[in-house]
C-alpha cells in the first residue's frame, strides 16, 4: 500500500500529519523518537517474518498432500 493509499484510508492531509508529528515530538522528545522508530521497525520486521513462516508452513503442508 502506498503512502497516498494510507492517507486516503484515514482521509488525512498534510496539515493533520504535521500536527500529529508535532504532538509526537512533544510527547516523546527528540531523543526518544529514533528509539521509538527502531522499536516499531523491529516489530514490523518480526510480524512480516511470522507471516512468511506461516505461509511457508502452509505451502509445505500443501506439497505433502
């Protein structure tokens, strides 16, 4: 899904994104944001790996039948 697709899904414009970014910056501070993004990235990576594992397991089961 592209960024435009995501924004269309939530019907958000540039102004709303800037406001959300400022609120996040105020809540977490400049030093915590990279750590937060790193954690989110690891979570997304683990989720994708889990999906791939499930898909591989399903494909293995289909081949055995």
